[in-house]
C-alpha cells in the first residue's frame, strides 16, 4: 500500500466515532483500517516501543537498526510509514533523523476501538 494512502490520526479522529457507539460507515471503516495497517507489522510495533522506551522518549534511526536487526533503509521505510500515519514525529539534526511518539496517538486508536 502506498504510504500516501495512510491517513494521519488527526484526519482519522475527525471522521470516525468509536466503532462501538454506532455502526461505522464503509468510508470510515476504510480509513480506520488503513491506519491500523500501519501498526500491523511486528517491526513497526517494535519501533514504536523502542522509540517510546528510549532515553528521553526520542531515538535516532542509528539507535534502532541494530537492535531491530534490519537494514537502515528498511528501518527508515517503517519509520516513514509511522510518521505519515501520525504515530511518530521526525526531526532532522545534521545527517541524523530523530523520532518521538506523538502524545496520545496510541490512545486515540485505542479509543476508536474500545468506544472510549
């Protein structure tokens, strides 16, 4: 799936109510599904966990490749999907990119699923 098809969480929360309140529309189900697909990869789940658990809640891509056991281009690809879908932010410092979990991003998805 092209990364451009993933909706940021801000768009998702604007369009979708928790799925347990009312029947979700086909369009909103599609939007939620695309966002969940960004999380539906073991490497991406580990990346979110690694970034959030890293000192200061921020990690450089150089800190993530070896523990994840994937090449730098593959890690960068997964990180870009997480940034584009609204789970991580990216800041560039010199030649390195640093990633941080977007506050509330996981709670937003959880709330849409749980009806909170």
